[in-house]
C-alpha cells in the first residue's frame, strides 16, 4: 500500500486526512501524548483493520477520540456527574474516561466489554483531523503491538509505512506517555493506567480513587486484567532491559561491573558512570522522563542489542506513568544490586523531621543523623579546620579549637562565603556518611535512613535510592522553631524566609509526609512510616542477594 505522508500544518492535508477516515481508511495522527492510529470509531470494519495492522489482540479495547463534548453523550449510556467534572478540568488533554457504552459503539471498539473509553486530545492537529473527519476516531498508539509507543513522526513511519493510508506529521509529542485511563464504571473510580494527569490531580476533582494493582505489579497468574492492555508485555525494546533500584552512586557502581552493557539513566547519574549513558531526563522531573522514555528505548534498539540497565524512576506524580511503562518494558525485571537501600529524610526546618526519624528508628530503621555527624570531629578534623582558617581567617579558632559562632558569622554573611564553606564541609560530610553506611550495611542491615536537612545541597541525595520529605503548614513550622530554638517570632520568620520553599523538597520526594496543622505530628509520621515500610517490603526483590 502507498502511504501518504501528510503535513499537519496544511489545511488541505487535514481535510484529506478527514476524507480518508470518512471513507474507511486508517490515518496515523499526532496527539499531545503519543501518535495514534485512527479510524472511524463507528465503522466496525475499519476498526477491525486497526487490530490487523497493529497485530493487536482482539480483546484489547480502543480509546475513542472526540473533539466536542456532545459526541461523548452519544457514545455512553449516561454521562455521570464525575465525568463532567473531570471533563471540565482536564478536557481537552491527556485523560481517558471509561463509562458504560451506548448501542452506537461497535463491539470491535470495546472488545466486547460493556464500556467505552473516551478522550478529547488537546493537540491542535488531532482536533482538526477529528473535526475534518466528522466522526469520533478510535485510535490506539500508532506502534506495532508490543513495541514502544511512537512519540515522533519518524517512529510512526518505521512501524506503519506501507500498512496504512496516511500518516500526518505533527512533530514531536509534547508529553510522551499515553493518557491516564480512569474508569467511572465502578465505585470508587479506578485508575487503570497512569499518565500525565496524576492521581493526586484526579483526587482533587472527584475525591476517592483506587489504583489498579496492575499499575505497579505484574498480574498474578490466572487473574484477569481490568484493562486488557495491562496483561500484555508492552513497550518492549528488542534489547534485554532490566531496571536497577539504587541510588545514583550505586547505579554507577553497579554499571561498572557490567562492561558492554548500556545505561538508560537520569541526568544526575551521568557523573557516576564510567562509560557514556543515555539520559532520559532529570531524576526529579517525571515530565522530562515521560517525554523522552519511548524515543530513548527506540534509540537504544537502533544502537544494538547489548543489555540495557535502566535506573528505576520515582512513582510520584507523572513519575508513576514512567514507572508503569518501564516495568512493563522490562517485563518486571527489577534488581536491587547491593541488597540494601538508603532513604534520604529531609524537609524544611520545623516540619517535624526528627519525629519522623524517631518513628522510623522505632520501626527498626538505622538512622544516620547528619547534623550530629557534622558536629563530630569526623567532619571538622584538623585538615578541615586548617582549610577553614585559610578561607575565613586565622582568628576563627583559638588553640586549634574552632569558634563556630565566629565561623557562622563570616560564612553566612554572603552567598559567596556560604558556598566557600560548603565546598570545604560538604565533601567531608559525604565521606563520613559513606563510611557510616558501609559500617551499617556490613553489619547486615538492609535499610539506612539519612536524616539530613541539607540533603540536596550537599549532594547526599546521590547516596539515596528513596527520598522522604516532611512538610507542615508555614505557621506550624514557625511555631515549632520558635519553641524549639527559643527565639523571637521575628527571628523565626527570618529563618523561615532564608529557607528553600516547601516545593523544593516535595518536588524531589518519593514520599511526602504531611504534618497536619494542630494535629499530632507523631501520629501523621507513624502512618506515613508504616506506608513506607510496606512499600519498601514490597519493592525489595526477594532474591536480590544473588544478583
Ligand atoms: O494517549 C493515549 O491514550 C493514546 C493516544 C493515541 O490517544 N492512545 C492509547 O491507546 O494509548 P492504546 O490502545 O495504546 O491504549 C489504550 C489502553 C489499553 O490498555 C486498553 O486496554 C485500555 O486503554 N482500554 C481501552 N478501552 C477500555 C475499556 N473500555 N475498559 C478497560 N480498558 C480499556
Ligand atoms: Mg498502546
């Protein structure tokens, strides 16, 4: 078949795409998530061709794409109030909503299920093509079944050239992972596939939501998937792919034991890798990772078949979508190469970090108190003091004993002098922490918590595989530091203002423990600690020691 290559910027080409679709043809179109392979959703014959071309199992239903809300009403039995609320907030955009279907939806679209999934893409070319076609469009991702989803025009050409009537070029997809899929056909609503619209955002709009277990774990044998797409090996690159659950430093160390293997990593990992790695984004940017993941997987395949070790992403926010795609791409192969895990614990002053540390200690975690370690002679040893005298003046010490107050006055005067102090002290803190960690893990412990107010500033997050931050409302933090440090309100406000915003900590966290206003911080911390323990138990691979 001759495949027409159309330009998404050309009005004529859009009209032509619409006509091909109306006439029963298949057209691959760009959307803000990934490219889709579209057909008239109301024509069972053309819908069946989608399955043939993709090699898609017939029991895996398709998403119907609309440009107007009025089209949705015709496709479903009842447009529930939650659906309308979700549409008001997220349509057009990367959200797919499942409801009971009406009679006009062909069986082929729903793969025989009593429901239909609908989304209104925000990509202007997708919207223009749907309007030009004048019918709702059924469109799965425009890849051959099982392959990574296409996020660039080139990817679609590679999979579908000669197999479909046309492909519309709309440039690179902005988001890079498929839409979030939520079903409102049950109570409470359930997320079947995470995407760019996060669980947290959905909860803000419609309250209680459950997360299908298949989002983060393999289906137990014999169990059927709520979303049939979840049961297939998916997004698979041709190269063997394994996920590595480790800190950036450990990830680098592990890869140095795998000569010839390739690293699919975060920007932050590059410093720890001996051989060049392929970064798919910043460690703390789920959005960046989502945008680049599939194209990186495809690029690795272009470069050969040597094994790939990918760094396991966080499950928070958009990270959950990246996590979900990667564990499927890897066939759920996750290893923790050293059999242990360091958890960073941080947060702004007064948020209640120490109570959380205390509770974790009670639960058997080994805690390294970085403040205490910093004050110890291990960090401020003779060589360190000599360097400090050189940088800040001989008179900050008397008889070899550091006058910390004088040092503080000089070091915290300007941003530049503060940096100077940090350059001397932080590397020493890191070395001391590394020594402590080796002791702890040599003794057979599997978890260590690094309690560090300047975890990120000191680069100690590179030693951590998980990060936990504690937050509390600003007034609450102020009250606590005034009480704890016996200072005036004015002084307390100054100190809080000198700190990073709460978002600095929360945007980098795997877990956020909220310390409620007026509530007992201990209770909130205990709850969160339990959740942490549960999750860690779940995530630690049972036979990691043999890796
Ligand atoms: O972002 C997206 O959603 C992209 C673009 C092209 O819009 N489309 C996409 O479609 O990812 P597809 O077919 O690759 O994935 C659809 C997923 C599958 O896992 C399928 O099983 C599930 O949604 N799904 C569709 N309809 C369903 C239904 N009625 N009930 C349960 N799951 C459904
Ligand atoms: Mg797909």
